[in-house]
C-alpha cells in the first residue's frame, strides 16, 4: 500500500498550512499513518517556501521571510515505531519541478560577511540539467536529494537542544532560537517553544547531505512513539558544503520506502543520523581542486580550524573562477555552492589541517554538455 500526502505547493506554508509544519516538536498530530515496509509519496515545497520565483529579482531577498523557511510535509506516523528503534528511510523517486533558485544572502553562508549585496540565480530544469540566465554557459547535472528529513525530537532532546543553543547564543554564537512569527501550526506552546529547522540535530533535520538520494538509506534514531517522520527542502544539485547557504532549491514529489530496525535487534545504535549508500557509477569527470589551510582573512594561523581552511579553499576557487572563467564573484559563489565539494583532506598536521574545494569542469558547457547523473 502507498499513501500520498499533498500540500498546497503554490502557496506559502503560512497561508496553506495543511499537512505541513516548520518547527521541530514531539507532540504534533500525524497527517497520515503507514505500516513499516510501506511507501509514502510526499509533495514537498522548496526550502525557501516558494519565495524565490522565476520572475523574482535579487532585491526581493532583502525582505524574504526566513522564519517560514524549511516547510516540511508531515509528520507521518510509522505504526509500532518505538524509541530505541532505527527508522530506515529509502528514497525511491525524487521528481523535481522545472524551476529552481539559488540565493546569495548577505551575512549568510560560509563567506556571508564578504557579500554586501544579494544575488539570485534562477534555474530552468530540463532533461536532468539545470541552466540559468544568471550564470550563462553553465549547466549543472542533477542528482536530487532530500535536504531535510527528520523524526520528531523527544521532549528531552527539545529541552537539551534549547539549553545548549541558548548557551551558544549567550557566548556570541549564531543561533536562531524559537520564534512564533510564521510558525506553522500557529498554536501554543509549539509556536513559541518548538525548535527551528535550520540546524540539524540528533533526530535529523536540515542535514543537506547529498547522499540522501535514490538508492541510499537514511537511518534515524527514533525518539518518540510512531517516529513522526517529516521531509522537505529538496535540492536539485548541491556541492558538499553548500557554500553560499543555498543549493538549487526546488519543489518536488518524493516517494519514500520506510522500514524499522528494532531496538532489540541492534548491536549498536547511532547517536546521530547515518547514511548507507553507494556512489553512482559514472565516467571520470575532469576537475580542478583548490586547497586551503586555517588562516584568517588577516593571515593569522588557526589551530586545526577546518572552517578557516574551508574559507581559504573556497576563496581560492572563487579567485580562479573570476580570473580564468570571467565570472563575477557572486556567480562564482553560486557555482561553488551548487557544484563544488568541500572535503577534509587531513585534520592532523598541526596546526594546518587541509580542506579541498573540487569543481567538475563539465559544468562549463564549452567543455562538453554534461549528461544527467545515472539513476
């Protein structure tokens, strides 16, 4: 048996809240119930709640409602799931819409402090390839994946996450705490106390792991009876690291097979989500790779600080794209976010760990039209 859950994808979650939510909470009512081993088909809004449109302009990013982002479809009860079990989510199909968007928002992303003006790339998707008039000559092959997948957090996790995130905010960290504005559903105490969906946590959430795609298995530690599974924030394509803070954001329909691994059958249970997957078999892709070490923008050395190393590798890539490919800095930043992979090469050679930034060269149409990724 397959259950389908629909949402009003042409309307914001705030004005069309049916079968949707945008906060993490243990006590939401399920919108559907399935048995372990069954499939569920979910209609999913894009991660920016439809606020980025084909006719949109960069100026619209200055008024975007970030309190409504990451609209999720669900929750779905899995009958018989219990705390201690592992929920296994297998994407069987992810069918993206024909439009996607990538946004550079000042103050957001790995280099957000270096971009004072917003920039919007609008993508048309056809035959597994995304092209944008805002990045002429670039073609991105798609491998759609679920950016956000979660089970409901337990009450204990809600309390622990709220406590540790508030402490981080007190120390000057960047945290978006509970916010009733644009919360769906707009009920209390959910609206003013539920956890935001931006940070991933032990129950999953905004993982942005490209391997959560067709052919993989996402393992989520069940926190509450029934698991209460939700999903959203589909990305048509994304480089590992999602450098500018957004991928090619799309609405989509996803078919998921859902099963359970029972607590009494587990030799070990992860504390955080896990992914079981195989890399797609495809022809070798010529690439270029930049390297970064942990130096601040002022040239001071960090102590195995991989975030600083990632910034350096990314800035090197942006410099190469500007000089060798004639891109603006904003275009280069978007291309890196949707197609370049940031990876840790080593984290032991004190004090300089290495992060690399790898970009496949076939994203440039002059290098040859990319083929769609294998199914």
